[in-house]
C-alpha cells in the first residue's frame, strides 16, 4: 500500500502538497537567478574604469563632452572610482564618490553656469 494512502491523505491533500512544493521550488530558483543577475551587474558597475576592454570600457555612469572646459579631457566618463577619457583611457587616480567638478583641474573657465553653482 502506498505511503500517502496509509497516512490517510486524500487526493486533494496530495494535489495541494504537490502544488505547494512546485511553487516553493520555482520561487527559490527564480530568486537565485535574480540574485545572480544582480551580482553580475554589480561587478560591471564596480569594475568599470579598471580596464579598457569590452564590456568594462562600455560601463560608466555619465559621459560628457568637456572639451570646452580648461584643464579637462576632451571627453570625460564618470565610473565608480575614476574619471576617464574616451574608451576608459587616460584615467585619473581612484577616488570614491566623485563630484562632477573633479573632471577638470582648477578654475571655472568654460564650465557651464549650472555646474558652477
């Protein structure tokens, strides 16, 4: 005699247990996939600016044409720890929490009035 019959379980109970176990395992797998995806994206954000290879050279927070600003690169890219030029070349020293004005050296010549404050 099968185990579930001797335990006194009816068909509705068995069906409910099977559905609950399937939903629980599907939810667990979906959670693991979402956490793995968020970790991959987190690595892209943190590692951006470290190398000039794809895909890390395509990951940045902001890219601006700073050619009109005296002391700035022609193009500036803000990454997690660096401000770099085009294709993540000519990166400055690593600094956490970079402000916008860190992209140019001293003075406000050529800086838009909205950024100077």
